[in-house]
C-alpha cells in the first residue's frame, strides 16, 4: 500500500448520499462563507455533489445566496428567474460566451430549478450571482439600458466609456494590445463612470465595477506574470464582500469556483508565483474561522473541455492520475467516493502536511499533456478544510454544443 495508505483509511468517510455530508455541515458550523471547488469545469459529479452540499447549507443552515465563477449579467438573469417569470433553463440557455458549458448545463438547471422551488416554498429570496470579471461590453450595455430608463441625465458619463471601447469591436485582446503600444486607455472614462454610479442599486454599481475590473484585467494581461490572475481574484473577492454587505449583517454565502480559486494559494506553488486566490482572500477578509474551503478530486473518467481556447467542446477522456499525486494516493487507499474533513487544530497526518501534486483541469485541456501540465503542488490540509473524492467521474451534460468565438484570453492554469 502507498505510504499514506493507513492515514487515508483513518480519515476517509464513505460518501454515498447527501446524508453523508452531515460531518461537513458540522464543520461549517457558524461559518459565514463556504467556498466549494471543482477539479475541472466539466465534470458531472463535481457539480452534482456541490449542489447537494449547497442545498443542505441553504435548507438547514440558512445560507443567503450562491455566488459563482460566472459573469454578473448572465447570473443576474438566472437570479431573476428564482422569484418567478421564465424558468431558469431559459436564462441558462442565454449563456453564449465560450465556454458555454460551464453554466449552461443540465446540472446547473437542476440546481436552479430546485432553488426557485425552495424560494417559493419557504418564502425566501436566496440569490444566484456572478463574481467574474469578463463581461466588459455586456455590463456596459446593461448600465446604459438602466440609466436611459431611470436616470437619463447620467447617460453621458457611461456613453463616453462605451464609446472609448467601441473601436475595439468587443475584442478584449485588441484593446489590451492597443494599451501596450499606444499611450492611451479607457481607464479614466471608466473611473469617472464608476465614481458617478457608486451608491446606486447593486446591479448598476456591480456592472460598473465589472467594467473597471475588466479594463484593469485586460491591460494587466499583456504584462504577463501573476498580475492579471490577481486582478481577477481580487475582483471576485471584492464582489463577494459587496454581496455580503447587500444581504446584511447575518448574511451567509456559498461560493462555487474552481479549486485553483477556492483553495488557499499559500498552500500551493501559486503563492510562489505571486498569485493570490479567492479562498486565501476570503480567509483574510472574514477570518479563517468564518470560512470553510472545500476541494474536489478524481482519478480518471471523462470531462467536457476544449482542445484550445474557443475550440468546440468535446467529451474527453481523463487518464489515470500520475504516480505519486494526491489522486494516485486516494485511488489506492480511499473508498471510491469519500469525504475528508480535516481537523482545524492539533496534529495532522503527513498526507495533510506534505506537498503533493494535485490535478487541476481547466476549460482548455489536452489529455496527452496531463501528467506534466495539470498538477498544482499542494499541502492539502492548509489548502482546504475538507475534500470530496470521486474515483471515476463522467462529463457533465451541456445544454447546447455551440462554438462561440469571443476571443477571450486563456487563464492559468489552462483556463480556470
């Protein structure tokens, strides 16, 4: 047996149905924020178990909203369906920016329909919101539409920002290249708009924050290194903070994002690369005792991904994990589906302390390169507070297999 085999057997709990999550709910306790990861953006079991845990947190622990690694305008349309109107499926079908499958999938439909029913049954207003930074042009249009209807006297400041970006034909890389070689950017117009719209209702202000964050992100992208990653995760952290303020002093949040955002980067080589993560920032913002970080992993299976950025989605085979990796250890010693809840204090087994490779699959994936390009060295017990293990997984079920080419830039590692 692998050198960690006895430790795995001692701390692994079988994971058969949502009732087995009880010990994780106890670990969450009175935490204000539970961040739930995924080891890919295209695996059925990650989405299904994440939804199962979230349902229990909402029903039994009174969590206030779900915030996801998705765009604010798209998620706002889903959020609106949770209080009546068209069914959530229609809003999720509207996700048309590559990678469409990340939220336009049957697993998210199932959860959103459950959440709509929960709100109706309980008279609740549990929301669904996007944390990400990519929707520059869509957010600008949302601002203009709202201002024209409610405050037409403030349209000019938003229109100047929109006109500044207009020559780039909604191509973020064209804007990024232009700011690198010509001493001109739209930053001043965006900052003026942001100042003008602060204090407005959440949707308008957040769309303005997205525009500001995206403008900063695309300029930073051209510099390389960790800066653009950090702009994005700091934007998600700030958005989470605004949502918590919006929902009030007793607000509790569930966050869905990739492991590389949810995990504490200080327990990985991300920190050595100068990157911060949403999980790390949440621990700093709310206090480590009020934050629970939950990771996922699997050994082999299938996944939805693209072979390159903007490429058609495919069902790809995920090969057996590389020898010596966390996934290899758990395949050898853990139940086929297992839950690990790590002790917050006291002595820890070596598996939770040693740095071991831990697989991360993004929306761009090349299985033939898996063994050398998709592993993040991690001290598991510091990166997460709990971990869900599914030995063999299958691809999620996308709503539409369309190729949408909006030329968004790839993010490290491989589009996460």
